[in-house]
């Protein structure tokens, strides 16, 4: 256990809180144990059971993100909120960049757009970087790069993504041309990620980069782009070769969000994964949120970057590898 890195971790956490407190955000400690977790098809909650004093039994899960709770707080009248706490995801690789329990800072504010969210994220990372001694990661003086997904595909893979949008056969042909195996059951998104993960993502984080304007099929809980609904107002932040954050210009249309949730349920079922009820309190509250942006950033990965650690296990006091392997 590297106690010096753990002290640096503590300094990073304090600096993050100081930044958001200084920007007028209110820290919220939202529930970690919920009855209805996010149903994102490619994330797995950790399930347990709550026993009532009357012997009743209630399925429960540890959150993969505090997103639903924070958005309900916006809908209830709060303007700027953040949650800095543990999140949990099951079934992820213990590969040095993941742990089933990890620390995440997630923040939301009303009356803002995706560009201002990128500005704020960069300002926070720079502010936190300034608290770390000795300096391991050299922060560039120039503004962080902002790159659309279509520009990234063109630059790193030599592919014009636009003609491939919503065209599975065209995407399959592009995948084969770039040495990817195409299976009959592969969806458009499966094929997209085969190219993206092999040809594009390994290079995006060579310098601090905001990758934004994703295909609409990967919108998550974000708005579709106003000028072209084939895209979504989603952004991911890459730095030091790692993806650190994922953010949205937030969708507040409950009907569209319900349809997306239902599609998530169908996809989980097709993948033979557990499904559960939709989060009706969240859907009911969503229209009250109005115009807002939000982003979630992995604190452990940020600590890795700033301290020069090569494994997440070096910056977590007791990693899963230590807790669960004997």
C-alpha cells in the first residue's frame, strides 16, 4: 500500500470539493442503496435485499451512478448540485482501470449548455492539478482539445461516419475493411464500437480531449442535437490515455426518456440480462428539471493521472483485488 499516493488522493478529493463549493454548488449525499437502479444495458448493478422489521423483503441495488437522484433534486428546485461518493458496478474487468467500488464526482446545473460544461470540467481539472506536488502529469497551457466524434473517425480511422449513420450494412462493410470480425447478431452500435475501440479511442486521449456529438443511438440520457437529430449532445473527456468523464445536455422530455428506458429493457432482455421496473418517480419529476447539463468523472482515474500511478489499485486504500482474492 502506497501511503504517499493515498495522501495525494485525499488532497485531490479536498481540491474537488473546494472547487465546486467555490462555484456555488451544493453537495448532496444521495442514496447508495435503491430499489430501482439505472437500467443501462452495459452496466450491471450489485444486487442485495432489504429486510423489513415485518419480515417483508425488498430487492435493492447499489447505484451505478447518482444521476437519477441528482436530477430529481434539480426538478425539486435546486440549481447547482454535486455528489462525491462511491458508486458500484458489477462484472467489470479488474484490469488496473476498474474496481467494482469506485469514487465518482457527478455534478449538474441548470441554464447551461454543453460548451459551458466542457469549460467547467477543464477548469476543475486544472484547479485540482495545481494542488498536486510533485507534479507528475504536465498540463498543457493551451485549451483542451474539443473534437466531434465524426472528426475523430475521419482523423484516426479515415472513415466518414455520416453516411454510415443508421445503416447497419454500411457500418458492417466499414468494420470488415478495418479488419474487424462481423457477426450476424452484431447491431449497428456493436459494429461502431469494434472500430471505435480499436482504431480511435486508443489515440483520442493522447492529449486532453473532449469528444462530443455522439450518434443518437448512444444518447443515453442526453438531448438529441437541435441541428441534426442523428446526433446527441453527449461529451466524453479523455486525458492521459484514459476516459475520465461522460456528460450530457440533459433530456427532460419524460415521454422520450420512457421510450429510451423501454428500449434499454428490450436490449437487456435480448442480452439475457436481468430487467426490472422503470423508475417512475424519476420520469414523473423529469419535466421539472428544465434545461440542464451534467457530467460524471471518475476520481480514482484522475488521481492515477495526477500521481503517475499505473494501476487503480495503487490509489484505492483497499482494492477489490486485495479484498476478494486470497
